[in-house]
C-alpha cells in the first residue's frame, strides 16, 4: 500500500520521539521528558495510520503545550546557568539537547494541529503539511545523526 509523504514523515517522527523517550531514563528530570516524547510519538503514530480525531487533537494540544512549557524551562535554565545561547546547536550540552527536543515536539505538534483543523483545504495549510513535516524530519534526523555520529562522546551535563 502506498503511503503519502506526510504519513512517512509522521512515522519517522514517531520513531525519533520513541527513541528519545528511551534515552530519558538516566535524565534527572525524566518525569517531564518521557511523557513529552511518548505523547508526541503516539500522536505521530496515530496520524500516520488514521485521520485526525478529537481525542488525538486533544493529545496533540497537550504535547504542544507541554513542549512549550519545557522549552521555556530549559531556555530559562540555560540563561540562568550561563550555558550556550538560545540558538546554539552545540548538542554536547544537555540544555541544548533539551531545547532541540522540546522544539521538535512543539513544531511537530503545531504542524499536526494546523493541518488537522477542519479547514485543511486552505492553500497555506496544505503547504505546511506538504513541506513542513519533510523539512522537520530532515532537520531532526540530520542534527541527530551529526550528534550521535560525531559529538556524543564529548557530552556535557
């Protein structure tokens, strides 16, 4: 059966978020991050297989707002502790990795919620669905590959 590009992207993000949840068990604040990644993974997995419904949209909104909350938390934490700047991509630092992860969830859930709206025939929403998720997948897997391939041995906590 032929899958759409959006479906393949949703499956790719579901896998990435599930793997990210597995890496959180040694994190001191795992109780924030595991629910975030698991919820985002479930929403993307359901979106891959089924059309959006009200329960999945509610779950997506929960993941979106939890992601926003955690993005603000780690941004403030990084600022207070004088860590890398907000736009830093130095993934060796835990704060940067957490900003990256929560940012991916926020963008993924935003794209899901925007395109799952009842008025999906609007051209802007169709472009977001068509181009937003593939770009997100490319950035997410690209930066993850660079980090795990070249930098993960030099991690800072």
